[in-house]
């Protein structure tokens, strides 16, 4: 299918003017990600990165209840520090000391992670 664009449709790509090509792309995107629109497309990567970070922490978690008195699951801290700080502020993890190499996943973080498993269609450990 060949699409011919008139000069009035060829606007700057960074503008929010809807061109036929952008309209087609948005229609196709709506089927895959219904909440992705021009207005919120910039927050999509950041939100996804945060969701995938807590999800990966959940999937690689470990528990050292035998060594420590805490029954919280732990995860290694090898992720973007800004995302870790946001997850800590939101109460999904606890960093403790910023020098530690692991974080504790809170009950809220465990609950969110299980919801994200469903959202991304990932199986939990058996």
C-alpha cells in the first residue's frame, strides 16, 4: 500500500500534529498497549523499567532467615539506583544502608510483583 502525503501533512516529527502515518501507528499501538497515547508515551519506558526491576528482584529473591531474624525476602541491588530509590520511597523495598549490596522486598513489593507476573504473563517459581 502506497501512501502519498501532501505538503500540509509533512510536519515536524516532534510536533503533536497527527499525520496519517502517526495516526496509523497509534491505531496499531492501541491494539497492543491500549493505554499508550501521545500524551503519556514519554512515561512508558520509565514506568516499565521500574515494573521490570521490581519483577526481576522478585524472581531472583532469596531468604536468609537462618542467618538473620528477618523473614523478608532479599534481592541483590544491581539495578539503576534512581529506580531503587523510587521503589524504596514507595515502600516496595527497603534498602537499609545505602552501602549494602542487597535490599529487602516488603509485603507490598511482593504483592505488586505477583500482579506484574500476571500482567506480563510470566510464571512464578513452583
